[in-house]
C-alpha cells in the first residue's frame, strides 16, 4: 500500500517543495516534466526530482535514450534490471518490450546475461545499466548481448565509473557485490566486441536536467571531475553494423 501511495504523495509534495525553495536554481526533470528546484540526497546536492524521485543518473540516461534510440522496422527491446522511468519510455517507444533480471521476480524473463535464453539477432535495443560489473565473465556477457542484437541494433550499457583504470577483483566486494570496478578504460572492452561504441558524457546533454553528481564527499571516488565537486557520468552506446 505504501508503495502505491508514494507516487501520489510525491505529486502532491512537489509543488509545495517548489514554493518553499523559491530562491533555489530551477531544473527540469525529463522523466516527469517537473520544473523547479531539486532535492539533495545524502551528500549530493540537487540530486533528486521531488515529483518522481528520479536521480542524476536516471535523468541523464532517460534524456539520452529518448534522443538516441535506434529506428527500424521491427522494434523490440530488452531491458535488463529495469528502472521504472526508463521502462515507461521503452514500453511507449517500442512495439515489443521484454524485461529481465537475474534475481527479481517482477520481470518477464529471469536470466543470466552470460547465457541469454534468446535466439540470435532478435532485439533492436538492449538497455542494461550498472549490470556488467556483476557477472564473472563480463566479456562473455558483452558477446551474448551482441549475439542477440539484430543488424543495425544497439546496446546501451552504462557502468559506474569508480577509478581511472578498471579493477577486476578476485572476490566480490563485500558490500557492493561487484567483481569489476570500471575505470575510464572500461569502454575499450566494449570496443573489442561491438562495431562502434559512442560514449556520451553528461556534459553533452541539456544542463537544466542536472545530470551531474554534485558532492564534496570524497569517500566515494569518481574519476571524472568537471569542476570542484561536479562529477561527469558517461553512457556508452554500442552498435552493431547492418550486415
Ligand atoms: Zn521527475
């Protein structure tokens, strides 16, 4: 019940938040179209949309996806580890939408990205955000993602940027459970599997959606600092050529 009430309460709360923070910078949420100041979250300033709850990464990814989605005849999308905002966008834009996850039960298909239960060349888009850091063989996962993409298809595969250079762990991180901690060189792994990889930065999108992590907290290292306390996110679009 609480989860069903939450969106309603947020919609009622957003205009009140806006009035209470009239002096603050106004931003625009591309997911719910709210315009006004954003909320802070933990040590991150201007992080959260008060209306739909979307954070920096979700707004950045949504904005890029809306612009960059492939066009074609058959339009079928696979959404791994689905986020609600992106799920709504993909459902509206594609003829066929398939959600998937390794552990969750609220999806269409349970799967391991290292061994996908799909025939070859059946999807036009695969979207999997912050997924590749978990499988033991991320190279096998990338090969599988390419295999299920149709000619002309694309995979959008953002990873959390943690270091200058990628660290592959021997054992999973005790808290985050990741095996791979991506650095700025991580996109080279995608380039060995896909025909082209375009990396879009949060500096490439409309700054009024506030796509940056703004934080003075140095306990979570992020490698790309645009200006003091403003960190850049990156979003790789991995393409398969038309045969
Ligand atoms: Zn919003």
